[in-house]
C-alpha cells in the first residue's frame, strides 16, 4: 500500500493557507505600515530641522534668513499649494539640499563656524516621496526671524497630530517658532 496525501487533502490545506494569508495581510496592512514608516521619517526630519534652526538662531552672530525676504516660502517640488501658508505667497521651487543658505531652507548653517560650531546638518532632508502631494515646504519671516516647516502626513494614524500641532491647518503638519504658525 502506497502512503501519501489525496488531492482533496492537499486542496483543503492550500485553502486553509490562503485564508490565513489573506487574514494576515488584512490585519497587518503593509501599505499602511509603509505610510507610517515614511511619516516617522518626516517627524525625524522635522525634529532635526527644528533643532538646527534653533541652534542657528540662538548662536549665530547675526542670524538671518538668506533670502532677506518676509513671508517667502520654499518647496522641494512644484506643489499645488503651499499647505495653507499665508495667502498670496507663492512657493518657489528649490530642490537644493545645500546648507549654505541656497538650499530649500534659507538658512546658512555654515555661519555657525564663526562661533566655533559645525553645522548640525550635513544636507537638508527631503521628503521620502517628494512629489506634488508629499513634500516639505518652509516659510520665513526674516524681519522677526520666524519660521515654519510643513508637510502632509500619509498615515491616518497621525491625523490628530496634524490637527493638534498648533498650526493653522488641520490637514498639514506644521512646526516652527511662531505661535499659531500663521505665517
């Protein structure tokens, strides 16, 4: 007598495996996990940007924003809008990641060498997706030395964080040093 599995037994096992695989995919939702991973990178980038700008503003001999303008915003790619920043302020496309004031953040971090410090950033971070819907944007008020950095988060997990960040938009993550972040 030969020993083995029947075709029916094999089909039942394959069916059970298919159901379990489908259940795991639904429970884990890999697409949402990727979104959360990219959002975590955005939070990390913004923390580094805030720390770098705060260090610059507190220690540079004559801190200023390189463009010398008031309420000018920069963006990594051509956006459909500037995430609700002050109306009438256009987004200037600037894909440069240099830290000499010509990058998408108008701060010359190299000035920190004048006070015997090195730049906290070797290059300006970029959004993990970096397209018209998901990108970083920044606005500066050179007169008052205010700044704001914005991004849209992908994951629904961070919707309340965008709504409660103190900014003027509930659909954009806004950080900076101006109360209300209403540049």
